[in-house]
């Protein structure tokens, strides 16, 4: 479907429609917060009953998410031992590969390895059934775009190094640094120095400068990445590389890919039916500077990783987030990333989904990309930077009005998908902004504002007791989070020392306040801005790294 | 994975759909009788005590938990609840449990079997004069000024009120009047033919005494002052007020004319004019503004020959205590008491007025009236068997009242503890006063032999609790 995936250059009708859906999420979030507050004063009995219902819903949701967090984490742990290169090579003779895996399953003793092999066999059998065939591994190329605006060499180099040290042959990897023309001279010099240093390591290493002040563009990451991708396209043509065989990964400048990343991505790309109609989502983790930031910063970003782990178990509703990959063919066909939106990482999924009339999906891949936690020189500065970063993430709500407008206009997208994704979008953004408010503050209002009539009811005494029991249950969820968090940290960074484990457990105790201050409030802030038409501008998050000389 | 996720989702949905209504019904008091299999609605009793940890008996059965505790799933009906704690008096209450309702007994104060008594100052005393709102109590050994000890109950130090060389040392004291929160007070006394008014201001440990008798052309009905401005006095006569500037020695005769009521609150002076209008002055007392102008509430009830003391706790409420013992309010039924009121005290946080006659202590709740919009103040008698009630004090949380009745001190529970918990605390010296510090929870009194004693009536932890509540 031809669709203008932007809030600019719209007809009057579309503008009105867009505005309604810009107002909707903020209005809904504020409506819930203010409505429940008013209800707590006007009818505390009803409010208390609603709060009991809500807290029960929340704890079940927490248990549900914990369950899938555990499953997803197990899956991630299991995949660590997978030899992706062997699988990729084996794809040349898929029947032989299937037999080899079957034979190996018999000789494997550990349950984890057995499950991993079963998953592989299931996936390969599914490929056989489709009869689509798989591309030759040697035909597949990786284009990795690293947009740079003001990040120093300290931040960018580990990202490049991780690609160089990955198991996937670097001769099939093209690294492109999308350099903002407005970047300072020092940054430019460092980028070109990196190009010289790594030129021979990869198939090619390009630096493409993005001029500022291009008409129709905002100063957003998507504009920079789009400019670079557009300039790489003819280069690929010259080299005779088909777009359909190029997997483009648009990373942040600080994204350190796991050494298996490109190999794992290649495998999933090969086994995915209609592989160009899919984005490939790794698990984003934030370990690059984990012990250089305060505890609240650690917890909030590990929470983001957890969210993505849980989401990966639900590919039907999965939306791209942060660093991810997709087919270059699809990228070109959908018209690249939006050049006037901050949330390019999720916008590209929605743009593709709408372009292909709903025939586009996200495939979770069980490997990690690690990024920096936003930091600062002081705890306060770190807090402010994280707040701004989370508000920028929450600004992903800018996609909602555009997607809703597309859903209303597209006859081709199935009604089921329209309803499912509409509910998902509203649920995600409204829950993001309101859940913590309701849990941490508003659940106490009915008792706080209790009038004499309410005080004499059984509900006045029983509701807090029920909530206490439910909250105690939720502590179990917190313990699960602590355990998985320690597990993730231990596997992803150097082995944790005892003091680090202890500190990290204490980090988690602050989670209710941290989530309120650094998740719900920024989300509400973003929704309120959108509701009032005060659109956000992209600001590069400050990455904080202690210099290691 | 997708199928697994769907199965688990619907399983959780089913759990929610079953658990949620079950929990809400349970919270509303509904249970299924295990024998009859019928649904019935129950009530509960909530108990918390000071100190906590008391054993709870419901009829003759001991409840497994100690206070604070909630006993739920009680069938509607009457129950006798008893709290026991070693070393403390037993507390018993008949409770009526109604379906879906909670009978709450918050902070039930368990009184010790025997109060440990402290003696802050050794000696025999005749009278104590509390100075509420300050840290001081005046403790008099005899009826002259030099016999008074100034006791600071914050730092627990006592000192003679006057130096023996003071010219006022032998000044006979007939009465002492004080306004709450004021560091000054008025002493009336002297010889039969040379009565004097002394204005005493506490500055550090030494009092400053000024003879202000010359400022009054005749004995005023009342002498009032703003506790926050002790340089000015208002001498109230039958229908006018003289203003006295103590510092300059100037008297402004008939400064406020045609007036029949006065009161001070929150830096404001409240006046009732002879034609029954109410005026309010700011701190500088230069500009009067009408107050409760639209309210004609009690005008037909106001006696033109009586002077009223005005209490105005907020912009909507007004209480008038007549010199004849009447008590009127601007809320229906306007006339709370026709006569006999000795004193009243307003508790701001609970918005409750306590007032007392020689035989009863009563409470009038403003909020209940205003929110329920009913045609009567919620007035209730909480102590009706008094013989000669002289003083009453609020506790900080308004759950208790300390009362001096016929030289016996009682601790009276207010709502919702019920009306039959009036605990006798101690006998005091005949005709003497008491002082209750609600910040510390301490009672100061003279025992029958004249010893100055202190009892901690309300435990410290509850006092902290009260102050926290006060802050909230």
C-alpha cells in the first residue's frame, strides 16, 4: 500500500485523523490517572474494589511475564552452544543437515543441548516443507550501518571490533559509518582514522557523510541512516550484489554485537520463509558500561532487556526495538527509514508492515547486542540523561497515530491484525505510562481519602490486606528477576564478583521507585507532549564510558 | 511457542476471571457457609491498641492474632470483645457486627493497672496553673506570687517564679488568666481595697511584670489579647472595648464600640457588633471585613445583653460561647446549648468541637454535618455522669479526652471506641487544676496531699503517631 509514513504533508482529513490519534494515548493515560484519583475521593469503595481487581491483574501479568522471561532466558542460554556456522554451511544440503542433527540428538546427554537440537530440527524441517529453498551462504552479505553524530572513538571502536572479532567471515561484511555532517572535526577525524584502521578487515569500510539541512528531514538518526543506505545501494549494484541477499543491520554507534550475532542472524535469515518480509530482532542488553553507572541506571536498562526477552516469545506481536536487522531489499522497497521521526527503530517495522499490507513480521533471534547505559558525570546527570533517553524511547508513541491512520485506510491488512496491533499499541503505551502510577501511588488513595462511610465497610480493611498478599506474591517475581538478571550479567560480562552480585540484588529493591521515575513519568511526558502537539526533537543520548588507558 | 503462549494466556485469563470476583466478594464480606453451602454476608471487627500486642477475646474464644488485628468473616450479631495485656486494665466492648460493615476500634488505649508516678518538684502545693501552648506550668505552694515555681516540662527544670527581693513577691493571687500559645498571662489579685491587674510576660527564666491596673477605668468583663501580639490588650466592657497599648501606656477608650463579642484566631480578631453582625480584622487591625455576612443563623437566638466569646476555626464555621453559658454555632441547629457551658475546645484536624458543662462532656462534629447536609450538628455526649467538670483536654489524635471532674481525673474515649470507656485515673487535691500535655502524653496534677505529680497517660509511641497524624 502506498502510504505517507509521516505526520507531514498530509491532507486536511488525514491531519485531523492524525491529531485525534495523537491525543488518544495521552488522554487515555491521563484519564486513567485522574479518573482513578477522582474516583478514590468520590467513591472510595468502588475505587478500592477496582484497585483490588487491578492489582490482581497486575500480579497475574507479572507472573505470566516472569514465566516467559524464564523460558526466553533458557532459550538464550541454550543457544549459546549452537554452532551457527556449521548450520549455515549445512544448509547447502538440508537433508544431510537434518540427518546429522538427528544423529547428534541421540548422542547428546544434556537436556539443554537436546532441546536446542530439537528446535533446530524443527526449524530445518519447516524449511524443507515450504520447498522454498535457501540462498547459498556465500551469496549473503551483511551491511552494518553505524550512525555517528558526536560519539567519540572510545564508544564506536568496540562496536566495530565486535564485528571484526565475530565468528562470521568479515569478508562478507560491509561496515558503513553514517557520519553526521554537523559532527565536530575531532569526531570526523576519529571516524576516518577508524576507517583507515579497519579498511582491510572487512569487505569494505565506508564513511558516508550526511549533509545537514536537507529539506524534509529532521535531525534524527533515521535521516542519517537513510542517506547512508541510499548511497550504499548503487555501490552494491556496482559490485553485483543482489539486494535480497544483503542483510542490513542498523545499529547504534555503541552497539557491541555478540560474536555469534552475524552468524546467528544469517541462519535465521536463511530459514525464514519470505525472508525479505521480516525484521530480525536480537535481545538488546546494556552491559558496555554496566559498572560505571549508578544502580538505578543498571536496573532500568536490565528491565528493558527483560521486556525484550519476554516479547521475543510472542513473535506474532513483536515490533522492532533498538538495534536490529532486515533485508536490504525490503528497506529499499519501503523507502528506507523515516527521515522525520525519532523512533526510527520501531517506525521501520510499521512502515514495512503497512507497505506490505500486513505481510511483514519480526523474527526473534536468540543472541545479544550490547549497548551503553546512558550515563553522566554525576548521579543526577545520569538520572537526567536516562530520563531523556526513556522519554525518547517512549516517543515511539508517535508511530501510533500514523499506524492507526494506515489501518483505517488500508483494506488489504487483515482485520485481525489491525485489531491485534491496535490493542497492542494502546495497551503498551498506556500501561507504560500508568501502571507504576497506579501501583505505587494511586492504589493507596482509596484508603487515604476514605470518608467515614467507607471506613465502616469491610472493603476498607480487606482491600489493603488482599493487596499486601498480592504484593508479597509479586516479590517472588522480583526474586525471579534478580536471579535471571544475575544470570544474564554473569554470561554476558566477565564473571560477577560477590560484591557485584550483592550490589545488584540491592539495585532491584529500588525498582518500584525507579520504574515510576524513569519509565512511567517519561512515558507520560512523551504522551503529553504528543497530545499537546509539542513534538520532540532528536537528541543524541550521552554515552558515558570511563576511559581505559 | 505461540501455541504455548496462547494456552498459558487463556489459563491466566481463566484464573483472573475466577479469582477477581471471588476476591471482591470476599473483600465485601461474602462467604459460603461450609455447612449450609449458602452465600452469606459477614462483617468484621478491627482492633488496634496502645500498646500493641494485646490478646483478643471474642466472647470466650481467644483470637489467634494479637492487636493490631482484623477479625473477619463474622456473622452479623452482637459480640463481646475483650483485650487483655499483662500489667494493663482489661478493655471490654460490646460490638454489633453488621453485614458488609466493619466495627473499628483504633488505638484502644490500654491503661496500666497502676500508673508509675513521677514527682517533678518536691514539696506541698495548693494549685497549678497550666499555660497551654507554652512549655511551662506554674505550681503554687500558697496563694501569693512568690510561692509559685515555674516548671518547664520540656527540659524538666523548675525554678522559683520570683526573686524574694521582687516587689511582687508577696502579691496575693486571686485568679490567673491565659490565652493558649501566649507567653503572657494576667494575674488578678492584691489586697481587698487595692485589687490589681498584673501583666506577666515570660522572657527566658525571669518574668517581666507590669502593673496595668491604671489602664482600666473600671473592672472589665473580660480582658483578651492576641496570643501572637502580647503588646496589646482588649478590655471588654458591656458593649464596647478599650484597646490598651502596654508598651506605650496608651489607652484607646471605646476603640471598638457597639460590640458584644470578640475572639482571636490565626492572627485575626473576630468581632460581633451590637446589631449582631460579624466582622473580621487582619493582624494590623486597620481594616474590618464582614465575616459570614450571608449567614443570619442565630441572630434571633442571640441575647442582646450577653457578651460572647467567638471561636472561628475556619472561614465557614463559627462558635459563640455566651457569658451565660449558652453555646451557638452557625451550623444547624444553631443553638447547641441553652446554658451551662463552662468551656470548649476545637480539635482542628478532626474538626470536632468539644464542650462541657459541669455534668457532661459533648462533641459536635462539623464535617459530618456539612458533608451529610443534615439539619443538625452531629452532637453526642461522651461523658454524662460528671459532678463538677472543670477542665477538659484533647489528646493529640482526638481519640481521648482528659477530664477533671470533681477533683477526679478521667480518661474518656471518643468515637469510635464507644461511650462507656471512661477510665478513672487519679484523685487530685481538692479544688486544684490539672494539665495534660498532648505532645508528651503526660498528665500533671497535685495529689491529695499536694504533691506535684506526673503520669504518662498515653505512651510515647502513640504520641509520635499523633504528631505524625497531625502533620498529615
